[in-house]
């Protein structure tokens, strides 16, 4: 018995003296993605992985991540997914193809030359070159419900609308401005110009406090206070401005110069130039991306786009788009992955037969890939997008109508 005790004791002591620890698990996992179609870009938490499907991505930190898939002809796919230690998650996804469609074609009584959108009021306003009435289009959830004519008393050439200011400004004969109350459509006053200005563009500041008028013949910008509807300042420029757009994040103005082929960022208070970059021929159609970090414009005569960062204005010019003779307007899709581009002909184009229909092109922005085009009416001049990004409205000048597209880019 004693021998047995001595034999057992060392074993007990050995067991008591051994070390113990928690098991070690890896802090990373993997993801395998297979898609239809193949060649889809994979993003994790908004960052591209520089991989195209089918792809296995290793070294992903454990935890929840947003996995996004992008392909130029498809809707963006996105989902939250948990990556577990040492495991490979498998995704097999069939991407839904983009299929925009025309859902309405609303006839107009006059030749509309410019259009602006008031999203809160859910109204489109159209300047008519052949009527003393401004056209107001009232929108439902998706389509145009009915039109109302607002008396201006003169033909109109440009229009700008602001929910915040409760104002509509329209350029009329002799470079005068007609001022209407947005909600009621009442004509409030007409503002005569101090001299010939050659007004090319009207736009409101994002907060609605000011109306900016780009005067090409005068090489200036007029600033109107919308509360009193009076001219409060004139900024003298070193070129002929074509269009203006204000920044919603600071006091900057972005101005395209036609003859000088330049885009400039200037202080709205002093007019001082803060940055500038060269453009192509006939720059027009300024537009923002979704977070206002980049600004774009159409090099109309070149049929290209310029997209530049908002601060330094560094950027790149797209390849030339086929079809038409000009690119006259553009906007980002609401998900930020695509651009809608208006391909047209100059409004001076006439004769018999009339010019071919314009086209609405859909471009995948990361690679400038052409997704498709959609036929429009004769000489489209303006494009705008609903605030939720589900619908596009296109004004056809010679076609005398507004076309409503369901974008099919939003889930």
C-alpha cells in the first residue's frame, strides 16, 4: 500500500504543477464572394479592396462590417456581415441589373428653355421663351399631376427657385428680373438692370438668402438680398462668367468662365479667387456630388465632364461621350455611383427636318463606363432629380414636354 502511495504522489504533484491558459483565437477572418455577373468590385466599410469577383479576401478584422458590391450595369448591393475568427464567410450574390424607364411624358403649351426644382414644395418651374406665363408643374409621389400658369408679363429666359427664400426669380426681356412668391405664384416686382449685363445664369445661395446673377457682358456677379429683393452688391470679375453655384458648407462661389475656359472658387463676400482650374470648351451645367466634396461641370462643346475636388479644384476630365453635338447638363445619382448626362444639340439648331432626339446617358463614375442611353425629345436642355433620387425630370425644348424617368438605381 505504501508503494502505491509513493507511485501516485508524483503524478499528483506533476499535475498540480502544470500551467493552464485560455485558448488563443485569431483576430481575423476571410470573405469569399461569388457574383452573377462576374467582375464585380468588392468594398468593405466603404473602402475598395481592389478585387473583382470571384474573390477571396483574407485578413479582415473580426466583427461586423458593411460589405458592398458595385458593377457598372447593376444596382449597388450592400449588407452587414459578421466576420468570425479564423472562418471564411461565403457570399453568392446575383446582382440586379439597372433598368431605367420612362413613366410619363407631360406636354407643355410653350417652348421651355430653363427649369428649376423646389423639392419641399414639390414643384418644377419652367421659363418659357414664347409666353408671358411661367409654367409651374406640381408633382405627386412620382409623376407630374398638373400644370399652373403664373403671370410674368414677359417672355422668360432663365429661372431659379428656392424653398428657403419662398422666391422665384426669372430673367425677362432687357435683362430685367421678375420676382414671384414661390408658394402663391404672385408676381411681387420687376427689377430693371442698371445697364446691359448679358445675364447667363441665376442661382440661389443654398440657404436662400441671396440670388446670384452671372453677367457675361458686364464681367460681374450681382448679389440680390431675397428678403427685400434688392441688389446689395456687385462683384467685378476678371472674365466672363457663364454659370454660378454656391457651396452649402461655406461662403464660396464656384464660377465657370466661358471664353477663359476656367472654373474658379471665389469668396462670395470679397470676390477673391481661392482656387482655379482649366476646363474644356464651353463649360456649363455645374453640379455637386452627394457630400459636396466634388464639383462637376459639362465641357459642352467637347462632350466631356470635369469632376474636381471642391477645395483645390484638382480633378480629371472624362472621355468624350458619343452622340449629339453637346453635353449640356448632368447630375449624380442619389447613391453616388453613377452620373446622368444630357446629350443634346444647340437650341439654335432648327430647319427641316428637326435634329435627332437627344439622349440621357447613364455613366458609371468610378471607371467612366457607359451603362446605356435613353432616347429623349427634341433638344433637351435641362435635367433635375427628385430629392430621394428615384426620379429624373428632363425638359425638352423643341419637343415641348417634360419626361419623367424612374432611375431604378435606388433599392
